[in-house]
């Protein structure tokens, strides 16, 4: 590696946000949790058993015959996929996005990134849940915005706390509130219906864009379905979705449903990422959706992940020390553990690795150094029989540390 | 459409660069050239006959069997594809990118976008060829940089003119020089070997990152191959490539080969776009590459587009008024026409559309309002027999306007 780019040191070439990038810290934390010979309760990947491999194999010849399959496609997505999906979303949510209110993306994170680039200037304020998805956190921080976390409890984001923050802080009104209302990553908790209404009203009152990440929304375990924020406030909410959990992450796809003014800007910004989402993948998803197997796949996944949730929660009940709490998620991939305040889950990663078990330390999910006594466990991809063993190993590490 | 986002007008939500976005003008120009019942000499799409449809159909079952096909994959790309492609590039260029000098992207434009976001701050300077690819132009302008164009002649970018610009201008040294050295979009011209050496030396002297776009590099018609800028200066050049012209645009894929310091930043930035390029597409490309059909496909495409180039050049020779010039490209998709100074090719779009023929006005390819008497023609996708007819129609429009 050279130190310089010709006459200029590299650090003088990079944009200012690169020097101030706090993502390094999170990356370091995540890298430590990636060991492959361990029971990985760290990774939030979906399980391959939920992938529609057979359906894709069957529809592939049909799809490849279409003349648009290998060509560039419209930035907003292929008309056929957009039509099927707008109908599907309309049936689920009670609101169908209009033609100009929907954009197909290359995954949920692309949606968050596009919104950030269209809305945020350095110095702007963004509010997130504490804890929240670290990918979004790093994305917001890269725009040199001020990211503040509002607490989450059993009813999701504490809207009263957000209201107090808005009333008492002296800076500009935040531009974005980013929330994961259903089976949140990492806490597994969901926002109550009452708070959803309150948040939409608050956003209208202050002119704040709610970015609603619905990555786990379809993976509820008990049939209860709360209204999405977007359905409650399509005028102030951008719903960001991914097909990584309902189709497959190896074909990058997601969506943004949002007010037309914003979608128009996202389409222009997308011309500076991949210009369009791959047509072949869009046709495969449309075929899967129209065949009815999309809904069957979701039903399968709900049952599949519920069984794993049960195994993990049983193991946590049995093995976790009594002075630690864990969440029992009603959907999604994660349980969230809170240990006594003196425990440092970043430092404990090494001991856990010695025991061949990984997790993600809580600090990765906050913008402000909190979460040092918390950690996230995922039951989504590890083999069934390993969940209990992994929790047992982890619990022994935590028990030893707790007694210190 | 609502005027406001709750209590805030939309225009106060968007980032500052959105208000100053000059992309609008280019978008308007491009939209006018998109009519579907006309002979479209405007679009720079590859021809479906060059797509490896049969090869993909054959390799698909093999690829789908692999456990990684539908899962998330490493941000830098799957090891197998990276290994094949690093070897392929090494054989072509005489330099093999090291492990940490290569990143698989979701198309060439994603590479340009990632580099922009890692390097450019508002107010920074970027130098491009005049004319240049409008997608890159809009991408740079969205970062609120100052974009300046240096002239292109039959030997490509005028390096002496760039040297004079650097010597005489009072602003900061430009951070990026963006060039398309081979069969440039839109001019069809290539950079001489001598100028390539001179540009790399100049970049080293001033500490400027050369962004080399090799979108059309493999599509040369006469077997001559000049050294790439990246091969001449791997310490100061980021080579941005796309597989859209050598595989298929419907599977979004490209690469950046660059100094490790830069690639490391690009990988972090890519975690805020699609996080990883789709694994399914990567496996399909690797299979295609290792089977040897990638090289066969390139040989086919060269012959295929050369025939079309010949048809267009013959038609231009026959029909274009004598006071207009056109380029005879030695590769790629485009010929570039220069009419007498008083002609306005934006205004003439309407008359051309009445004649059912489309082109892209030259103004879209400059950052500074030049090119009003120029236009780009593409022979890549229009049916053979329509090329001559389209040129004849266009020539009649230009002839009538020239006499005015």
C-alpha cells in the first residue's frame, strides 16, 4: 500500500466525512463477531430453508424468455413487478401506492441510503430508536448529520420522550425520524398502535419525515397485524422495505413507498447508484408473487422462525443468570439481552469466542456509546440444535463475568 | 401531490444539492429522446443479440445449487468471481489487482457514485472530458462540486490543455479527472498512448485521482489494444468497469480496480447502497467467464457492432450535409456529429421526432452549456435496416435547418 496518491497524501483526497466516520468502530465490533467455526448467534441472515429455490428454478426458463430480462430497465422498476407489488401492498396495508409513490430498490439499505442523500446535509439532525439497526446508523453518520437516539420500551419508540426532545432542544427541527416499528432490529420489540398514531401526528406537526423500516414486518408469529406508519400517514412517511426476508437476499431487491415528491428525488439519486435494479431479479420476483407462492413462503417463514424463537427463549429462560433480562420477540430474528450495568459486552466478545459462540455487542446499535451492557442474539440462521448449545455457552460466559 | 410535508414545505426538507441540481435539464433532454415509435438513435443500450441468453439458461441450474446463490455475500464480491476476474483482468492488462485492490460493484455507475461519495466535498473540483458521459456528469454535479471540461480531439483528452488549466486556475487542485480513454461516450474517440502516459505523469505530479471508465474498452473493432490508464498508473488510477456490455445489463455488475486505500473506502460506502452485489448474478458471471464463453461473447460483439458502425458511417457519408462532421469510431456504440455553430440540436429534437427519429443533443454531454450544435448517434441497438433510414431522416432535418 502506498502512503500517497502521487503528490497528495490519501487522507487529503478523501471527503471530510471519511475522516470523521464512526463506522470504523462498528465495523471492528462486527468483524469480531464473524468467526466461522463458532455458533454464530451474531449474524442476522435469513435461513436458506426459507429461500424459494424450487420456485425460482421453475420460473427461470419462463422469465429468461422475456425480452426485457437481460436489458436495462426503468429506474423505478419494471411495470409488471410494480403493478403486482402495489396491489399486494394495497391488500396488506389498505393503501395502494400511486404510480409515482413507489420505487423498486436494490434492497432496504439502498432505500435508506437514497433517502439520506436526498434529504440530509451536514449538521442536520436525525432521530433513531435506541437501540437501532447499525447499518442505518452508519449510513446517517456518513452524511455528517447529528444522530440522536430516543429510548425504546415494550411499546416501541417512546413518543413522549421524542416530544420532549423536540420541545427542549435548541437545534434545528430533525429532518428524519428512523423507526423499525415491527419486531425491531435489535430489540425484537414492536410499537403499539397508539404510539404509531401519536408519532404520525407529531411528524405532521413538526414537518419531520418518518422513515419506516419494515424489514421484519411480514414475519409476525401470532397473526396480529398493526397498521404500518405509512398506512397511517402516507403524507409524512417513507416506508422502506426489503425482499431479503420474503424472497432472497442473493437477488438484491426492496422498495420505497413514499410521497411522490420524495420518490421523484429518489429516482434521480438512484441514477447515481445502480441506475436500475436488475431486470432478471425483478421478473423472478414478479413471477413468484403472481403465482401465490410469495404468500405461501411468508406463511412458511413465520412458522419456521417462530419455532426457533421458542427454542432460544426456552434456552434463555433455563440458562441466563437471573439478574439479566431478555426480550421474547413476537416476530423477526432477534432477542435482546440486558446484563447488569458493570458488564462490558465488547470486552466479553473474546471470552465468548474462546467458547465458540458469537453475538453482537449492544454498543453497535447506539449512536452515543450506550449499550455496553447489552447484546443481540439472532436465532434466524444457526441450526436448530445449536441454538440451545450456543445460549448455554454464552450464559456461562455471562455468569462468570457477572460474578466478577 | 401535497405541497408540504406536514408543517414543512418539501423544498425545505431536501438537501441543498437537490435545489441546485442541474440534472433536471439533462433529464428533460433525455426524456424527449425516448419516444418509442421512432427510430431511436438516442439510446446507448447494448443489443439483445449480444446477450448470453443460452449460456445463462444452461448454467442456471448449476449455479442455483450452490448454497451461496440466494444469500447475502461479501461486500467486495464472491471469492470465486473475484478470483476469475482478477486473473482475466491481469491477462488483459498485464497487471493483476491484488486482493484489496478490487471491488465488484452493481454496474459502472455505482463505481463512479461510490468514488464520488468517498472523495468529493462541496466546492471540490472535478475535470471531465468535453464532451463526456452525462450520467457521470450529473453524478459529480450532485455532490456540489465544480465540474470543468477539457477538450477532446482525435487523440482523446487534450492533456496539454489540462496542464494549462492546472497551471493557470486559482482554485484548489482538482481531486478527480474523469476520462473514458477507449471509444469514448459520446465521441467514439480514443486517447493516444502518448497522452495516456502524459496524463498519468500529470496526475502523479499534482496528486489527482484519475477515474478511468472502461465501459467500451473490450469493444474495439480492429484488434489494436492500448494500455489502460490503470495499467500505467495503478497508484493514481481507479478503473471503473461494467459487465453491461460484455455480459448483460439486466444483471447489474461492474468493478473498480484501484489503490487499496480507495477500495477500502468504497467497500464501506457500498454498505450504504446495496450492501453487496447480488450473489446469483455473480455466480452466473463466474460460470460464464470460466467456461471461456465470456471471451467468445466479446469476439462476437466486436464483429456485431463493427458491422453496425459500418452501416452508420456509410449512411452518414452519403446523407449528411457537407458542412457537418462526424466521427468514425474504432469501437463502442457511438458517432458524434458537429453541425455549423448556428444550429441548435435541442430545438431540432422536435422536428426529428416529427420525422420519427431520435438522437441525444450535444448539450447533455457538457457541464457548461457547450455542444448546442452537436449530437450523439448510437448504432448499438436499432435494427440494422433502420440505421440507414434513421440517418437519412435525420440528415434531411439537419439539411433543412442548415439552410435556414
